[in-house]
C-alpha cells in the first residue's frame, strides 16, 4: 500500500499526492586520488506528453518540501547538474570540533543538525493530462484521443494563464463524453 505525500502549496493549502513511490540510494565512495563524478538529473518528455517535475527534500515522514518546479512537455530534455556535498561522519565531526570553544561547538552542532535535517533529495513527477481532466470536469481518459485539444488547452493555461473555470465543463453528468469535450473546446 502506498502512503500519500503532502506538500504545501501556500500558507493555507496543502496538496496530497498519491501514487507510486520509489526509493533509490546512492553511496559515494572515494579512494585516494579518485575524482568524484559530476551527477545530473535528466528529465525527458515523450511527444504529446506533459508533466510537472518538482525537486526538493523530504522534511519529515511524508512531508515533501519543493524547492523548484518546472514543466516538461513534448520531447523536452532538461539536464540539471546536481551539486552534492559530502558530510563528515559523526566521528569525523566530533574530532573536528573537539578543539573549539563550547560556544563554537554548540553553533557547529546546530549547523550540522540543519544540514542533516534536509539531506533526503526528492522528486515528484505529476502528469498533467490527468489533472487537466479533473480541472476541466471531464471523466478519466476523456482527452486521450484529443491531442490537439489538450495541447491548445495547456497553451491557454500556461502561456495566457486563462482561469480554469472559463474552460471547464458545466452541465449534466449524464451527458456523453463527446458533448462534454465539445463544450470544453
């Protein structure tokens, strides 16, 4: 069973994401004279596909703290260099601050605690088509065969920032999918 992940949209609203979750680990080992490899995140969208990529950290439990987000669509390929800092082990840290004054030790321990609190790098990938159907009050899968309409609506939302209530379907739930799509277009 998957557990939902929450992130704040603003001070008063929180979004809850449900779906597949994956955990990957990376252990950076280095030996004498060994250079670290530059790491990068590569995001690529297929043709007629759009998703929101959010990059951030896991704060606590199921709390995602997004730092940056971007929209990737229609064969876009985004390469983001990742800057990874190596943190000393607990023993190395104790040895390094051993000669400092008690006040400096308190400060460095507090700073290290801040570093350790947000070291879990996290990504959230949100497909736009499913959310677009929900915002437009259309049934799931209604826009699957209407690629041009989907792209035109996304263009209106992203480039011209048209409010969704101007385009969403308002009518009988018993109406056919074609009639709902016709009223949206």
